[in-house]
């Protein structure tokens, strides 16, 4: 089973929920934690994995053979991303704009374009206690995270429980991360921003037609607007995590909540049970 | 005119609360919310929308079922796995996975595909109690956030020029990818809101690397600074080593959440320690700008 942990708003506690869930589940079943927030991956700070394997990931970008190229400009005209400029005497490729669709190579009448892999980030594999660890890290200055997220997800283990830590937002990076999940857990907080972004995230998950549940983090810090919304929309609230200064301090130091505050283990276990029960419906 | 962009790397560190406070403190500023897929600034600024515009960011492929012979040439060529054969309805383009490259439509041997411009969201020209606000709503699960960010910044700049505004104040998105880079290019000053947590510091390092890559001067605000004082000290040492200015610290205080719940900036809500800290930070930011 693949469980994706997402949220519209950033900083609601995705990584806290994902890492603690992975730790608690690993006591009873094989678990893989997969950090798909490749722009700002943080899971490794808490799980502290021993990295066993690392390899670059990239996207195919055009390489033009100037001997064969007749400067007809068919590639430049075709490219929707303006990644090839036809300057008449020469063609200029902007690899950072390329999405790797391969269209230019296919439309070139001279077969003068071949594709080469341009690295955009690194994928690392490791182990953290009993947890299999996997994450991607986007190179600074790169704009496109979805190809790296796709490459990370290709490395997931189909035989175990996979916890996917998704990036924030409601656009392509999140979508790429949660597509293919069996269940999406949305982490929110009981504030105005929390509710507003939760509504967007719910719409996103519904657009993908995936089963979902909600966990309210720092449940006692705001008001009941999130609870009321979930009730109206018939969204299952699978857990409420307390707003606890000890948890916040442990988080600040990079310590898992379940290791710092004993009561958190039971709360996370209850959340895990609720997720599996809801996913089975 | 000066353009200040507020970003954070990590989400939830307080970008929008800080931007809203700056809006309350600034004179003659135009506000822009560049977090186009989870925009929250309007919740605090309660703008009156004056103009709504559709945003056309790219094109998408669509199959005309009557012409499709189910040869699969499209699916075979799609690099984004956006075209699949369904038992009941034949080949279909998954609109949410399509990246709008046009390969499938170009190579369809039966002319059964259209490649059409699509609306990816809306952007708004609004006014609120502190001046004009330009904001946007990227459609759910849509792409092209970078283009939408570039567009609303351009529109905001037009307003700033027309109204002779002194400042363009931009609330940026989290992360370091496409919409963030699009928010930063050509700005004058970057304000990074961080928190003294291991994740906050890790993400701060990546976002500082990004501002250096873009050759932009940056200053740091440490929010919830007293939550983990050792972490705050580490950030200060790091900033010193990287020659990045620390603009100030904000104490951890529930008034930020309380102000948000009633739709106010913290400056309007209270004159307590958080607001005092923000006033000092704002003055320091302005004096840095004058020096440049």
C-alpha cells in the first residue's frame, strides 16, 4: 500500500506525520519512507538514514549535430517551451526550459537531434533502523521538480508499505507525488490559512479520484473551522495531534516526536490504524 | 521603485504573516501574492476584487473519439504517461498529467487530436485597505505556475508605475523551484523568513544558495526565535559566515495565529512584542535599501 502525506499549506506537519508514521509502522511491517519534497527534502534530518546508494537523475534534452543541421527551424517551431531558439545562422538550446518531451528529435527532418540526459538532481537510497529510505534532492537553480519526483517514485518498493512525503501546494509537483498512491492523508492545522489551503488540497485529491483522510495537527491551537468543514464535506478525520511545546522542541532539534514524547507513539499508532481502516473501505 | 520578495524555502515559517505586517507598515506599496497555488494573503488583507482575468498558460491535447482508430501512436510517444487506453472509452488524455508538448497531436496519423489553448486559472486586480493587491488562483492541479507568477508580477509593476508607488512587496511561494525562481528574477531585495528548527535551517541554506545563484541581496528574519535558542544562534552564525544580514528575530507568540483567525495583520491586532520586532525589522530593511 502506498500512503501519500500531503497538504496545501506548507509547514502544517507533513514531514512530522510521515516520519513518525514510518517509524511506528516499521515495528510491525516492512516500510519504505519516500521523500518527494525534492525542493526542500527534510525527512533525512529526522530519520538520519545511512545512505547506501546515490545516483543522479535527469531529463533528456536535445543535442544538435551542427554538421547535419540545416537550420530549418522545425524543432524550434515545434517546441512549446521555447527551449530552442532559431537564430538563423545557428540554433540555441536552453536546456533548463526543456521538459524532455522528445518532440524536437522526432520532427527534425535531418535526424540531427539526439537526446542526452541532463542531471537535475540526485536520488539517494538508504536505511534508517528498520525503515528503507529513499529521497530526491533537486539541484539549486533547477525549476522543474516533477521529472525528479517521477524518477524517485520509479524506485519505490511495491512489496512494502510506502509512505510518500509530498511537497506543499496544489500544482504539478504535488500531483506528481501523490498520483499512484492508494490513499492520501492531508495534514492541516485549525487556522484560517490551514482551512483555506485544505479546501484546495481536498479539491486536488478529488480531481485525482483518490481516497483521502484528514489529520489535524496542533489541533488545539486555533478554532473549530477545520472540524466544521470536514463534517460538512463528510471527510474522515483520522487523527488529531496535540499542540505540544515538547513536540515542537524535539522537532526543532531533529528528534522524532515518538522518541521525544512517549504519548505520541499511541497517537501515531491510532492514526495508522485509522488510515488502514479507512483505506480498506 | 523597489521590489522586495518574501520567501522561506520551508513552508509555514510565517512568510504571509510577515508580508501582511509589512503591508501595514509600508507607505505607497503595491502588494503581490505569488504563492499562486495556495494563496493566503487575501485572507488577511480582505481585498475587493476589481478585475478578474483568465490565465492561459499553455496548451493541452485532446482526442476526438469519433476519429480515433485506437492505433496507440499517441500513447507510445507521450513521455509523461498521460495517454492511456480505457476498456470502455478507448484512448484518453489525462488532462492532469499532460504537459502540453504537442507530440501526440503532431504525430497522430488520423488527425484525431486537437491541441488547444487552455485556461489554467485566474488572476485578480484588487484593492484593499493598504493599497492595490494583485493575486491569482492557479486552477486545481494545474501546471504553469511560473508563468502565472511572472504575469502577475508584470501587472503589479504596471500598477506601481502608474500610481507612482515606491515599493512592490511580493509574498513568494515555498520551495526553491519554478514559481520561486519566477518570483525572484529581477527583484531588488529578498527577505527570507526562517525558523530555528533543523528543517528550517536546512531549507534556509538551500534558499540562500538560490539567492546567491540569482545574484540577489538577501536578509533573514528568524521567526519563533525563542522556541529553540540554540537553533537561532546556529542560524546567526551561519548567516555571518555567508555574509547574509539577519534583519531581526520574532518571538514565538500565539498572537500571530490569533490575528490570522480574525483576518488582521499582527500590526493591526496588537502592539505587543511581535509587532515591535516587526517594526524594527521593517526599519532595518528600509535602511539597508537606502544604503544600496
